[in-house]
C-alpha cells in the first residue's frame, strides 16, 4: 500500500470530514481515490466537482457550479464516499464558501459517512479552516507507477520501443516528475523516432525547466563523465564504486546511499569539473545552486529563498546539487542572527535529514573558512583535496585537451610541454591550448608544439602569482583531507 493510500485511510479512520490534498495532479488523485472509496466507506463511491461542470454525477434540476450551492447540496443529501472538490481552493476568500465548508464539517462529524477532499496546487491551507482540515500530500509517482505508465504509452508506438538496457536509467531519471510531465516526455520522445539518443536528454531538459522556474537553480547539461578527467584517480575511483548505489533499489534494500562530497583545493585544478563528471557518470541531472540569487532579495528573504531551493531540489530527486565556492556563501559570519548564519543552520539540518537520492557536490577554495560542523563525517561522505597536477596527470590533461581541440595529440611533443608547465593547473593548460588554436586559425596553418610552448612562456601560472596563498591551502590540506590524486611513492 502506498504512502498516499495510508494517509487517506488514516484520515478516514480518524473521522476527518475535510481533507486538504496538496497536488496539481487532479486525474491521478481521482484514479487513486476511486478504488479507495468502497474500502473506506463500505461500498461508497466518488463524486467530483469543478466550477465549470458542477457535481458529477450531476444532480437533476440543481445548478451546482456555484461552490456554495454544491456544498449545500452535499450537506443536505449526503452519500457514502469521497466528494472531490477540484477548484474550491480558489474560492476560499469568500466567507460564504468558508461557512458552507464549516457546516459540512459539523454535519459529517455527527454522521460520518463521507469526506470532502479539497484538491489544491497551493501548499498553504486557508487559515480560517486550518483546525478543521486534515492535510495530505500526494507523493511523486513511484517506480512501479512510472513503469506502468511507460509500458502503457510504449504500446501506442510499436516501432519505437524504449531500449531495454536504458529502462532502469529512464525510470530513475523520471522520478520527481508528475505523471502528466512524464506522459508529455514519453509522447514527445516516442513520436520522434530517435528514442535512444533523446530520452534521457528530454527528461533532464524537463527537470531543467522546472528548476529554472525557481530562479536560483540552474540546470547543467551532462556533457561528459569521469573518463575525460585527467588525474584525480582517487575521486574517480570513489565515484565509480558508488555508481550502482545511487538508485531506488539500493534505497529499498537498506544500503547506505552516497550523501555528498566536498572537494577543496587550488583554483583551476578540477573541482567544478569533478561535480559535473560525477553527475555524468551516474546519469543523474546536475543543478547548480546560485547563492547570489538566494541573497539578492528577489525571491523574498534569503532564508525563505534558500528553503524553497531545497524543497525544489527535493522535488526533482534523484539529482546532484552543486554548491560552488561554498566558503563564500555558507561560512558563519561573526555577527549572530544574520541571514547567512540562519541559512547555515538550515543547511546543516537539511544535510543530515535530506532525502536519500539528493547528492551534494560542494567545492571550496579555502576550506579553513568553513566551520567544523560542515565537514564532519555524516554530512559529507568524503573531503577531497585537489592539488596541482603532477607530471603524469599533466600528460593526461594535455592529451585530453589536444584531442578535443586538434583531434590528435600524437602530432605534439607532450614531453617537451610537460617540462615547461611544472606547477601549472589543468585550467591553465587548457587556456594555453585554446589560445594556440585561436592563433593558428588566424595564421591559417596547423598548430605546432612550438606554438603551445610559446603560449606557456607568455603566461604566469597561479602557483607563482599567488604562491603564498597556494602554499597556505596546501599546508592546511596536508593530512587533513583525502588527496584527490593517487600519491606517487618517492
């Protein structure tokens, strides 16, 4: 039995005449309540109401499109079962509607044979009836419901069946969407004929649009996985081992689900790249939390906006939540009771109690600015330190970017380039290669090793520009964080 069914049965067992159901999925509610009605009310049925069609089944000789008239009809002529009111929440500012509901409450309390169910997409209940209403939430569709809908729609497109090997990923990706949104995506994908290439892309794009509505969550397209990350083998290995644990089956079996990872280190050494790569490896949508928008005041107080952001990401699960430069937004200021300190407290509590299929990928340049409460075990699974790449890692980075920009890395002398880039970060190597590609295009000739060598001599790496700051970061991380790279024996 689903959680929704249990909530409805408990509400009936408690003899609640008025049930406030927070959801936008009217058809799904009626589909779920119809079989429950005879079970809850001994052979009862379900009657629906809307402001356009009135009560259905219709009452002969009575116009029940007016909400007050409909409620008076329900109170005067009760019948066993559920009275599902689809639009009533929009009329709650009318005192006559409130009074009619209260009279129905008292009448049904004396002779409990039925319950009035108010469906509303708005979470907040009307204050005037807060004590009389029993609040119920409709969960997002379960994996079983999603699979049933997938098979139902798939039958309508016999020539465009979903790939069997992708179905577990598809069901996982569809979690968090309403059944209506799921249907739209499946129809769009199956009717296009390019199922394998588009199905996950369409699902993630739909979730991206939902996140965009919030204003402070940005959907990041999944363009690669950990295979295109040079070095950082410890993080890649850690993420690979947990790939099969981030799904509903692992949750149901009681396995510990990955909670999050905090990656700190020298700027330009791949922290943000790892957040994107982990999401790509796990085939889970990635959303970046824009803390500047949270503090902007455009969406109410920062505390309210931050809470809404967390609620939004929960509704989109499974997902990876990326918090960039965490020390800038979630460190504790010296002044007490500031919005930042309250957001910090909210975040700590949420990290401890959040749903299992939300993974937090946080990055920080100066982890010493973060309080100990953030980095203790139980909130993040692991804290990694990204140092400047060693020779082998720089060779991998050169190969990745040379092939990406020029198609072939073998035409360049990588060993020569390694000799002139000691102490360089991956981002600096990438920029040197990009600058070379631009210059070669302007000159109208192929790029050479000499061109890249010249670029490296025209750039000063961060390890020299900010040598003192880099030394502080590396000294702090020594023996305090797990190295992101495999340490080479001396």
